[in-house]
C-alpha cells in the first residue's frame, strides 16, 4: 500500500494503491520516505509523546509503514513494544528491515507485505495501538478499512491517524528571482492529480465516529523545518520539485519550465541545493480514537 511520498503523484503522498513500478521508481520512493522521516523526526516524536495512552502498548501495527518513520518513532516512544509494519511495497519493507538492523531493532520489528484495500487481511494479531500515517487517504474504501481496524484492535486499544493537510512548500513566495511564485504555479498545474487521492485533506473525525470509534483527541501541528537546521531539506525540496515537474511540464510556461530546470540542476548556479532560504512548510493533523 505504499508507493510513497504511481507515481504520477506529487511527493509526500506516500501513495498506497496497487500498480506496477520499476525498481528505480520504487527506490526513489523509498529515498523520499527516508528523507521525509529524517526531516520530520522531531514532529513525529512530538506526536507520539502526545498520544493519550493509559498503558504503554506492547503490540503495535503500523499500517502503510513505508520505510519506517512511524515504526521507529513508536519503538523509541514505547521501549517494551514490538511493531508489525504493513505495506504493499516489498522495496519499502526491505528498506525498513535494513533501517531496523542499522539501529539494532530488528528483534522488535516484524514486516508484512499486504494490500489493505484487499477484503481479507493477513493475521495482524490484536494490537494495543494501530498507527496510520499518510496512508488512510489513499484507501479505495476508507470506511471499510476503518471498520477493519476497529475489529483488529484489542479492547481499550488506540487508533492513530496522521495526515498532511496539504503537500509541503519549500521556496519563499518571491522565489526564484526570475519567476516569483513558481512553486504555487506548479501545485496549481498538478492539482488535477488530487482526483486520484480524493480523501487527502479529509476530516477523519466524522469518519472515525461513523465507523464505531470514540474520538479521544485531535490536534493540528504547524510544521516548519528551516533548511539551515536540516541539510536534508534541500534534498527533500529537490526531490519534491522533480516529482512535481513530471505532472506540470506540459501545463506551465516555457519560462517556468526553464526556471524549474535551473532549480533542479544540482550542479548549476541556481540549484535549489545552493539556496539558503529554504524551509519545509506544511501542517499535520492527528486524530486519536478508541473502539
């Protein structure tokens, strides 16, 4: 179910629908998810710290785990827990296992390759906590998935849904100097891709209630990561704009395309990697619910 942060989709979508992908494409998605994890580490840790748990969970399921950003944040937060990471991408799960080995956490991680849009799920036990970050909005039938999670959870368990309000922005509004506002025009040109992910930006509160959950908390976190504070922001921005280019190239002016290619030229004088004014800006909303 992960096909990242398809991909005709812009970055950071963590896309999770079925489809054939080349190894290079999947590798690029895995790289994007790793960048995502690196840049947003503090914010993910803050979300796990805020969770209203009464007893520390021992069994956790990470739905649409990607390369493990949520998995490792949860393992850090709950030292006694084990996490079952579920994703449709074998490449992403392979990267997750490599990351787990590098951290010495392989004994606490179990991976399961599965498509959560399938009617029959594999046996995922009875977890105390289910985590779904940037995955729910890609489900073909979210209501069915929510009901499946409710049936999966142990009594008193917690379901955590984390979603981005919108795709991230990186450049100042007056950048680049020769084509101010380029980034917003790129997003406008690729807005039709949102039809592929109709639940992006949805309010999951009413959907959770309709599926039989009681809401236990909701919060929206404004995310700002200055490029000066994280070297990964520049790489993330370049990867994000490269993905936007794929959907926007035929819809923007030749002047905008030239300016974009100048930003994407890693070795060029106008490379986005040389800019000192980058910042990742977005919002994340978290819903917490109990059966």
